[in-house]
C-alpha cells in the first residue's frame, strides 16, 4: 500500500469511528462514569503516604451484544463467559496493578469463581432464630470471595464498570482510554472481551419489535469500525496494549494474530482456540511466539497465572525503556 492509499484508508476509518460514536444512543450516566474514572486514576497515581504510582490496567471481559431493535427484544450475542477477564483481574491485582474491570453484565466476576452457580441460594441458610449462615461446604469460598473482593474495592485497586451492548462497550472503552492517557507507559489495555464484528447502526434499526408476519427477515449488518487503531493512535498512544485473537480453525490462528499485531501496532496478541482456551494460549510479539500452558499437574491451576506473569514482565521492560 503506498502512503497516499494508507492515509485515505486512515481517513475513512476515522470517519467510520466518528459516525459510530455520533449515531450511538447516548451512554447512560456518562458523567458519573467519567467522575469514577477520574477519581480512581488520581487515587492510584498519587497513593496515600509515600507510595509510588500504581500501574493501571483496563481488563475487558465478556461479550458485547448487538441489538436488533431500539426497544430491544432481540439481540445477537456470543459465547464469552468472562472467565478469562475475571481470573486475569485477580492476578493483576495480586501483581500490584489497579484494575478497571470493564465487564458484560451477568458474566464471571473476580474472586467469585469458586462459588456455585447460584451463590445466594446455595451458600446461605436461615437458622431457626432467623440468622443467616454460610453453609458448611461453601464457607472457605465465601470467605475468600468476600474478603478479597472487599479488600480490592476498599483499597481502591478495583473499579468495575459494566456494559451489555456494543454501543455501551465502545463508548465506555473510549472514556477509560482517554482518562488513562496521562498515565503514559504505566497504562495497560488487556482486551479479552469478545467484541462484535458487525452491528446494526442505531439510525437504521427498527424502533419496535420486528414482526414475523412480514415474512423472512432481511437485515444488513455493518462492520464495527476497528477501534484498536484509534486507541493506539489517539486515545492512549503510550499505553502497553494486549489484544486477543480467537479462532476455531487452528490453521489460521497464528497468522491472524500476527496480522492483528502489525495492523493495530499491539505490543502483544494472545492467540487462543475456542476448545483449548482454558488450557493454552500463544502470545505473539514482534519476534516471538510463546506458548503459555496451564500446569496440568495441578487440578486447580489456570492459564491466566503464567500469562499475567509474562505480561507483567514485558510491561516492566516497556516502562523502563520508556523512561530512558
Ligand atoms: O470469556 P471466556 O473466558 O469464555 O473466553 C475468553 C475469550 C476467548 C473471549 C478471550 O480469550 C478472547 O479471545 N477474546 C477475544 C475474542 C475475539 O477474537 O474477538
């Protein structure tokens, strides 16, 4: 591609991004979200006492929905459970990072993964004198969830923001990135959310529930503009950026991850296959492909522990280089 073609396609992408945000339904409580972000980042940049500024990572988690009607009855969704994002958040906090956890409502939450599916009903019981007690098999899991979660929130190291639709997700991600801009190289983006590739623009979306009496549904989905470019170029250019690539066909996975690394100028792309994503991932950088596996000799091990360890090491080197 010559440089003229390059700048034409960049201009096109900028226009698509602008049009996406201009036509998106207004984000509920945008001012409140921006205030929370500002306070969280300020607090972690100048922690009480003589502590040095904390590194801040934005972890995205779970899948975005694509509404088909403005008064939404139906939507397109994806498989993501939010397990990767929630588990990674715990390891980042353990490594001393402050985490902005941008998650899909109803998906896995940090510190809650050893709890049963319906924790409120399964973990608690009401005794004769009406006191609520934790049921024996769940005591340790509840204690851990409550104390670790409360410690992270009370310590000012975890800020949770939720989304459902692709519109909410990208609007909040933009606000987070812009709020993190001044952190320079101390900012990290760990983009594990499964983000829709196609959407129905708000203005061309039916207002009311689509009627089946009109026969087969013929609907045009538009490509979601690639926001990674804007994140790297404008929103937070100095941040250390890790994106994820998921495929079901192992033959194309690494090639696609390498393409994403180059195209969006990511520092790392974590490549994973749908069926083995909890066992192993391959981290693609400018000159390496690093296989990261769960320790299969330990029943409760996960792939996120070695993955976050690797990322923290690479981010430290990046911060050091940026200081020179
Ligand atoms: O959320 P989860 O733990 O079920 O799955 C994690 C994942 C596969 C969504 C994540 O590792 C990932 O690859 N996210 C990016 C997906 C994509 O290519 O859009």
